[in-house]
C-alpha cells in the first residue's frame, strides 16, 4: 500500500482494543487524516508518548481503506507536556484543536494555512507570548477567515460603508452601519470593536493593551460568530479558563 510521510499536529487520540489507538492528525500536506497506531498503549511502546494531543510530529503512515496505519513517529515539539501544567493555556489549546478538526471537515483535503495557523497558535501558547484568551480568540477569528468566513470589524459588512461602526451583526458578518443595522444587533464598546479588529489582523500591541471588560465582550462576539458558522458550539469552549485575562 502507498506509504507517505508528513508533518502533523495530533488533534485527538481514542482507545482501540487493548493496546492500540486511533489518532486524528492535521497534516501539512495531506489535510486531516485518521490512523491506527498499533501497540502504543503498551508500556514498552517507544512512540506512544509522541502521539498525545498537542504533539507536533513527523509521522509516516501507509494508506488503508478507511484508516491509515502509523508506522513511524519522530517528535518535533511535545506541547502537551508544557500545556498540561497551565490550565488556562491547556483549555485554550484544547479549543484550538477542536476548532482545527471542525474546520477541516473533509479528510485528506490539504489546508496548509490551517495547519500553519495551528502550529503558530500552539507555539504562542507554550511561549506565553500573550494572554491565552487573546491567543485563542485571535486563532478562532483567523481560522474562520481561512475557511472563508472572514468578519469585518471596520467597514460595514453589508454595504461596505467606511467605519468605524459600533453595531455588530453576527449573521451579516461583522460590524454594520446605522442604515444596514438589523434588529437584534449587538452594541459592544468602541474599544471592544477595536480589539476584535486587532485580533483578526495580528495587531498585538493593541490587543495586549486591552482591558478585561473588552476581552470578555470580544470573546462573546467571537464565540457567537464561531457558533453561527459551525451551526453548533464547541464542546471545549465553555471550559476555557479566562481567569488570566487582565
């Protein structure tokens, strides 16, 4: 059977039988794939620890009809060991892994931008570059943008009227001008809208200088926008610990 090698992030691991696992991987060149790792739950396994969620690995598999089979694994970065000791960062990372899986619905369909974004997001969490809630919200907005649902936090999402605008309409795709504002639109503070735009564009000086109230408002908007496009929320998102927000 065809054998291939790729760089991957482990998204999920499930028990199979007495000693095997099914691992879900987001790979650089082959998209999301699922593979069987045989014998990795045995104490004698040399690769079991390399196939835990958050692991960044170089992996070799051979293709199967429904599931591929993992044959070799080399560790690039074991993020799980670091994140497990920091609950806010671990919960933020868990939400990122679930989002990556949900936004790559077709197996074996390459999405290099989604892979690169996840790698960068996990590295930022481990390095403690920014508050974990900010990293998560920036990741969610950018992953949605890569999937084709980029929100607008400056010009009107409906008519394109130049901003800034205050009202936010989730179904419309972002901020809306007074003429386009539909009933039920949210009205976050101007600082929150500025923060949302900074998270989407990667303006970290603005994001890092934000206050806790703005971060909470922004997180609510991001969660609502994500749920609207995924048609249901993430299981892991309510568990995210935002206590470290400034």
